[in-house]
C-alpha cells in the first residue's frame, strides 16, 4: 500500500472507531437487562440549562422507562383523556408518531403510578408494549400495527391491588411475561408465565405458577428477568414469596427458592402485607434477589434443582437491607442497593458483607439505578438525580435537579442520558 493511502486508511479507522461504546437501550434495564452500560464520557452534572440537549413535552405522567434503538426513542404515556399511547421520537427530540394502544387508564395509590407503568421493549424493527390494563401490542418502529390482544381475555382477569406493572422480556424473538396476582386468601395464586411469538403474538407455552402465598403476597409488581452465562440461560419470575427459574423451551420449573417471606418465628413472622416490586438482578454465577419491607436479600447460585429454599445453593442472605422498590446493581464484585428512602447500601458480592451504607437524597426512590463509566445514577421521586462514584468509598459527585417529578428509570444511549419526568422527556449530553 502506498504510504499516503496507508495514512489515510489509519486516519479513517481512527475517525470512525470512537472509544465510546454506543449501546442501544432496548428495555428498561438496558442492553444486558441488569442496569449496566458500557458508555463513557457521560455528563455528571446537569440542569435545565446545563448539558441539556433538548426536552419534549409529554401528554401525561407515567413510570415507563424510554427505550432507545439507534436514532429512535420509544415510550408509553397516558393522556388527559385517559388514553394509553405509544410514542416514537427522533433522537433530535422531534415526535415522529403517536398511536393509541388502549383506553381505560387507572391511577394507582394517588401519585404512585398508572396503567403506563410497564416499559416497552424493542429490537430495532418492532416495539412491544404492555399496559397495566392487560393490553399487549406489537408495532413496527414506524408505528404501524402488527398485532394486539388483551391478556385478561386470554389468561383471565387480573386480581392485583395496584395494577399490573410487569415489563415483558424479549429474547431472540420470543416475548416472556409473568402475570402474578391472586384473590387475597386463596391457597394458590392465579399466576401464570407465558411465552409468545413476538411477530405474531401466538402462544408458544403457558405454565401455572403455584404458590401458597396469601393476601398481598400473591401480587407481584416486579418484572421477569433472564439469567445467562456461558453454559445456560433461563427465565426468572419473582413474586408470591418465591423466585422461580423456568426453562425457556417449555416453561417448566428448574428450581424455586423461598425464604423471602419467612414462615417461622426465628427472625420474622410471615408478613401478609408483603409484595415484591424490586426485580432480581443477575450476572454470570450470581442472582441477587430482593424482597421488601426489611425482609431479606438473597444471593443465589444459578445451578440449583427443585426447591432450593434451604439448599447450599444460596450463597448468602442479609436482613433489613432490601431496596423494596428500586432494583439492584452488581458491578466489579459489589452489590449496590438503593433503598426507597435514598440510602445507598453496598455489599460484597461474594459474601454479602456490608461495605458501607450512606444517605444520598432523602426522598422516595421508585426508579432503578443505572451504572455507567464507573458511576451510579440514582433517581428520586422528586426528579433529583444523585451521581455517586462506584467503589468501596462513598463519594457523591453531583446532585442534579430538573424540578419535575419522576418515577421512571434513566436510559443511556449514544452519549445521552434520557430522563422521563412526569412532564417531559429530557435528553442530557455533554456539549
């Protein structure tokens, strides 16, 4: 190769191989389903006038996290008329399209949520959205209808106190959904787990999810999660006193683990008001499983069989450190638990021993934290975002305020942090 041509070729590669990973954010917990992001050079500080690329007014409040693929953003919302809508947005901040998925929005616990709480998922060709009233739908990324049905018509009416809020899991064209609910005092829940063909909505399999949970325990507001390592992959469902692993081919149980709501008096009596909101988080070799209301956090090995509640497959468990609502993070051999009051508790991933517990912003925390470029982003209900340096020493780097309420988790893609408040979608990036 001529030296000049070689120089040009090297320059072309240098210009087109950015050191910054530009991840898509296809589901509410990001590209790997655990809140971790590879992107670098993200803003640490922002305000309505600092590091603000744009904001787009939204038709109403919701807790659904935006999802991002390439130059498109998708999110669900409610309107003043009570419609449940899916919106397509350009990465420049311009709304591309809006479609009405369903009517019949319902408010949950005052300002805590509504029927647009589940987040959409996308593969860059289609977008799937599940609403709290049971409507599940598929659209192209251009907003064209593909299929739609009401899961209550197919799988029975929901009996869940504050509305269904589970986000579907998409994997290799298959949509997985946990529907965990019950009538309050029955001996078994009315729960089921289903797998659907993403392109047609047709059922691949459905399995019952039995449990002896009672009262509010039968209700789950968490989302199913995938576990994957070099040797295996399976689905995790979380609710009704158990975390359960399901085979992806036919849904049968691989194992189940209880102990999240004690049935003896050794530590805590059985709590009839317990319910799961925080979802499990996984990395290869480890599943961290929260409960609620000062009950335990369990760390479980992924290779159990049958009922492993009292099996050595449980690596460790710890009391009174469960996050209750926000889901957890695992990064660099540390487990990060953001409590609903804003405390950040860090544990050794191998042992569960506490590294530190520190207060951040004293407010309700409903959003799940995300991790990027060695930093944690913790979002409070009043919209204030605390940026914490990851690691064994607590260090708060920034405390950012947009002045608007927020319950959805951040999304990060292509150097931009997307924050969905009750009034706007904000795009935050370094200028």
